[in-house]
């Protein structure tokens, strides 16, 4: 396998290169695969290039599309049209092209048909996808592709554009150009080997947000507020013409099915809803992310090490236009050039990157998907290692990193303070159990959510507690109260893990037992009573408790069940103490 990469200059230059390639090929039984990418929204020039290639090599495979820039020989090209010719030298290596119309109605059927086509071709080892389908959620399409054989690699990208106003498209020489299509390039054969790697380096920033309202790939609300407010409030990004460009570097960061994903908003509605390239689920916790140069280069090191060990003969990169924006054209080569040390590296900057990992096919944003290929067994004697610089850089990026670190540390401290304040507002300082206001709120909440469900209450009072305070002082009285609270916690942990316990006042305690009937509640109460009676307090010896128990009945209100359990406790106190009374 060999690669020839170059930027298109003019027809004469292209003709000269194709003639030289023809002389190299001669009568050799080799296959030619061309990738052609363009930053131009008008595909006339790209069509001319493709036609020239096919005229010169009628049996060649030619695919490509629009992009936000190209990578040639591991570096940003800066040219509007670039070409990569991959020479497949092994007779057993096979390539095939399929192309489908891709929209909301066809996404599922297209995925199913592609799976069938793969199954018809046992030789297929990988599928490269070039997608142009503006504003379409690719969740269903990607999910459908997970049914492909487990040994089939799937990778590719969404057609990008050089500006917000440019149209996107993909093409193949077999089916033509389309702005609503997916080109599927099938690779395989006994002597073809493929390896993939994912490069990230974006880290979560600041506070978390909960996805509270979402409609497929339209993110409506975060924390009950229009999703756009997260960007306007914390990053001062406006919902204007520049919204897409300004949010590119700050995707949402979240965990889905055990994998961390980045998702960049593509547009924002007047109501503040964000359009994404893939679906989100309600309840997911997300953060805004930022690029950390050191983390990026660490990720590059991991990716290049993986491909170095694979010994590729050619590397394709599907990178994100956001990464080009982040680094700037002068420094973007920092993360792509290391791959060219390993093998000739060609690629493009996309609107989204597709990769199958751990059998899940996901659409990524702000990510590099690196694909290594070779024909034949790995020749370790020709193994080449990448030279990867560190992520330190003066100026804008280092300032961003320091500010992000300041924000994250400050945010963590504020969260800790908030959690401490929240805990203090609902817990009893002496026992660590809920205070009366919180345990009462929880009883009311349980009743409101499940008024006909099963629930029991147990109320506790320490027998003759006043004499403890009068004889031994309040400090010893506090020790007895703490001893009872610990016994309640132990009994709850072992016998009723869903129980909520709180200090009702003074030496009185209330325990709510959700989904527990009266019989089980009495058994639980006896565990607390007998356990507490065994505690030997150094100053006051052993003490006892009285308990009342009741369960929720038809027609009950929160007040009626609380009054009834209080009456049960009163009867226990009046009839001998150290017992459980049921009402």
C-alpha cells in the first residue's frame, strides 16, 4: 500500500500528476482509491477533478466531499481542493462503493440495507462513511449499524464547510454528488488490516447541568431553563449569526453508555433550544467542555502509540473543524503532524466524526478519528515512532488552561460549600439524622407521590430522659441521644435500607418506612428497642425506649397518620414503657 497526496493547483498540474501515476501503474494489477476533499461550496471544480481522475483511470474508486480544510502529509493544507491516491497493491484487497439517500425517513432502512450488503460480502473488514445530511440526527442510523458483524470497523465523518453559509455534499464516481446522502466505502480482503484510534483532549468545565427537556436531537432545557442560557450566562455567547462558530470550541461533555462524548450545538432557535447532530436522553448530566493543550497532546501520544504498534502503511484522519478553530491554522499541525511520522497521513476537517468502539457506533464532535491501514503482515523492522510535542504554548491557549483550572477549582469549592449548607439545613447537628422539617417533608412527599401505597411510621421516645439531664447533665443526655441515633442508623442499614429517620424534637425520633407493612414495621421497631437496651452508657448505665407504630390506611392524610403514631407512642409510655404499641 502506498499513498500519493497533493493539493490541486490547476488542470495542467493535475494532468501531469495523473500521467506520472499512470506510468507508475503500468500494467501492474493494482487498484487505485482516490479521496478528494474541497472547501468550496460549489462542487464544479471538484466535479472537474473527479472526472479527470475517472477519465485517466476508469476502474478507479473516487469518493469525497466538502470539508472545512484538509490534512496533507500530516499538516494543514490551506488549499481549497486536495487529493489522496491510495495504491492497493495486493490482489486480494477489495473495495466497493455504495451510496444512499439519507434523511429522517430513510436513516433506519439505509442502515438495515447496508448491514445486508455487508453480510453478502464476507470479505468486508471495514466501512468508511461520508455523510451529508444537514440537521439530521444520526442516532438511529448509527444505532442500526451496530448490528454489523463485530469484526467490521466503521469510521468516517460528516461533510463540513469552510463557512456557516456554505452547503455540504458528498460524492462517489459511481453515483454522483449529493447534499443528502451517505457514501459507503467497503474495504476488505485477506491481506488488508485496519486499526482505529480516537483522539480527544477536551475536559469538562465548571458546574454540571441536567438535561430536563429534550426532543430527539433538539436540546430544549438544561436545569429547567432554555439550553442556550448555559452558553449566554457562562460564556457570554449570543444567539446571533456567529453562534455556531462561537460554540464550536465549547461542546457539551457527557457520559453515554459508559463512553464520554462531546456534542457541539449546530444552531439555536429563538426559544433557546439547541440543535445537535445526535439525540440526547433526558436526565443525562452534562458540562460545557474546553480544549486543554496538554490533555490533547497526551491523547495524541496514546493514539500514535496504538498506531505505531500496528505498523500502518497509510493513515486517514477525520478531524473536527472545532479543533482547527481551537489551535488556529499556524498551530493545528501540532496534533496531526505526529501521525505522519508513522505513515503518510491524509484527512479532512469535518462537522462530526463517526467511529465504532466497543461495538457501539457513535457520532463524535471535536474529536479526531485516526484510521491506520496496511496490506500484509506487520513489518516491525520498519516501525516508525511519532514525535509528539507537549501541550505547553504561550499566549491564548495557556491563559485558557489557567482560567479553566481556576474556574474548576472555584466551582468545586462552591459545590462543596453548597452541599455543606444544604446538609446543614436538613440535618440535626447532634445526631446527623434529618431534622424535623426534613423528615416531615419526606413523609409528605411520599404521601403525595403514592397516596395508596404501603408505608409505615415508627415514633420513638427515650424513657425517663428528663432524669438523665437532671442527674448527670445535658452532656450525658446528648450521649444517650447520640447512642439512640446510631442504633437507628445500624438497624436501618441492616433491616430497612430505604428508611428515612429524623429527630422529631428533644428525645423523640420519627422513622418512615416506605413499602413496609405494619408487621415488618413492628419487627423493625423491636430491633431498635432491643438493640438500644443493650447499650451500656458509662455514666448512666442502660436506658430503654418506648415506640409507637402504625401503617398508612385508606383515607389517611399526613396529619392523621402522624397523630396516630404519636398516640401509639403515648400509649406505650402510659402502659409501662420499654415496649412497642400498635395503632
